[in-house]
C-alpha cells in the first residue's frame, strides 16, 4: 500500500525512477502471473474454514470483516491496475469504489470504517464473484501487455501483492477477535500443539559501539518507510537470545506487575486502570488456571511459548520490571543483519507462537522472525531524507507517523515472502489484538 503514487488523469502511477528498483531483476511474465495467482489464492485458502456468517462481522472499529478485506484487496487491483490500463474497463458495480476504498482520499470518497460490519450486500458470494472478475481482467492484462507495458505494470502488481499479504495477516487477526467475542469461542482451524524445547535461561548477545547502516538498500521491493538507507551511531548493547515466554510474563503478573505504577508509563498506567487489564489479551482464568484464546480455540496457557497479544505499554513495563528495556529498531535491525529469514510464518498454517525448537547456546539469537511482532522503543517517524510519494498511495505511511511505535520481525500470521529485515510495522501503544510480543535489550557498560 506504499511506495507509489496514484494514477490520475492518465498520468503514470510510478515516476520513471521508481519503475524498477536498483539491483532488481524484473520477473518474467509467467513468473509474475504465477505469483499473482498464488498470493490471491492464499487469501481464499485462509477462508476455507469460514462460513458465510463469519465473513460479515466487525467486532471493533480497528478490525474489518473478512468480506471487506477480500473486496478491498480486489478494489486495489481494479483501481490501480485494471481501470487505468484496460480500455473500456467496467466495474461490476460503480459503488464498490466507495464501499471498498479504505482511506485513500485522493482516490475518492469512502464508507466509514467503523460501519463496515453493517453492510450485508454485496453478499459473500458477490464478493468472490468480484474477486474472480478482477482476477480475470488483471490476468488478461498481464497476458496481452507488450514488453513496455509489462515493465510499467510489474511494480504495480508487486505492490498490490504485498498489499494483499498485509491484509492476509489482518484477516487472521481480525477473525480471531471475531471468534473471541463469541461466547462459544469457535475453532477457526484445528491444529495439533507443536512441540518445542523447554525455554533455557535467557542469554544475551553483545554488539559493539559504532556507526551502522540501516534501512532498505533499494534491492528488490520495499515500502517507502523502510528507506532511505542511512547511518546510525549505536552505543554498546546486548539483545536477548530469545523472546519473553508466558512463564516469565506470569512471574511479572504474580509479582503485582499490573498493580505497581513504578513500572508503567503514565499513559500506560492510566490505560491499565481504565480498561481493567491484568493479563495479556485473550487470556482468562478458569478454576485458578490461565487459559488463552487461539485460532484453534481455547486452551491452557503453555508456559514455554512466547508471550503474545501485549501492548507497547505492557512490553515496556515488563522490561522495566525485568531490569532491562526494549530494543530500538536500529539495534534490532543491526542484530538481524546476517540472520536467515526463518521461523513460524502463515504458510505453516499453525497461526500461533511456538516455543524455541532447540537449546542453542545462550549467545545465539533465536525467534528473530515469525511467531510474534517484537515491540521496539522507537517511535514511528520518518528516516532522514524520507518524503512521502505524491497521490493516494503516498498517504499510507507519511500521515501515520505520529503516536505509534515500531515493531520488527513478523509473526505467525505473516506470509514468509512478505518478510524483510528492514520491514517497519507500526501500531499505537495500546494495540493488543495483533500477534505482538517482547524481546529484551540492555545497555552494556
């Protein structure tokens, strides 16, 4: 949803300098078509266990009905690919542009976000028909475009696919909230509990003081908020070898962590008391034991799994209680620089954080990618030299760079092909419904 400008009045959607990024090898027509079909199909795969009633519910303003996600991602391809490039293109319904625009003001008026769950029509069947129609048009365009047209379409298609992968993660987190609000606590996808190793004592990996380069180097795809690449000066620091576990977080809870204001930011302390927080989101007590909601239904909290569904306020308070702090996003990226992007991602179909898989030495970093998004202490703000692109798609990042914090590393609901070391996710400090967890850092003396 980023890194581009909208097509208006027949003008090019991408400036010439952004058509192909430095070092990027444009995919062939066949490869691009296959990738388009694979990503679009994965959205349908996510929905295989839903029934029609599940698609239409909106349980809070921050979440959207599954039906809306499926339609909005199709609207994106219709608006920025099919309409500008297919002569005489006709939408299935002219009002879809109003219903399924999210917040792109330059693209036209939009339906109010908190009211998306009030729309019964188009039906789920109509929504899938809309997807199929858009797919037919986009595939036709890719198959018939000449080489010059294909070069112009390629960055748009890749952008749209990354946009859809963002919504695939949102589909999973939003439907989890929908099922949580149902007293029956339904099962979205039944999976066996994955085995892991008992969590070892927390270890630390140290990093030297010095200048480091962070940010995307423009090789391959990125969203615009990941650059420009620039230097940062870091003091000596250590990063925890693994994520904080449920066992460790329970110690914080049992030692009065939610009742001790000395650990909390002022706004966080107010939030805890106003909302009655005493545990991570989706936790509840039954007969003296803690249970949690998962996409496989309710089950007891497993102590060696990474703690999940905690806000920035909770992550920061836990770090203070533990005598540590949250890493900056620059520290996290430096630590992840040479690490392979491996972990528990959406393609595995488990959709829940897993314990560490082996007892590696205490200075080896584990769980850097997948499982949970990791809160950093960094406010979501522009990198030096950043400027938002013009037009509707440029609205996605720049206007949100206020009152939010950066998370790194991806989660168990993130598609693996969507993950990068430079990826900057961001949410307000009180958000908890995403798969969010904690990795600690320390200053070195």
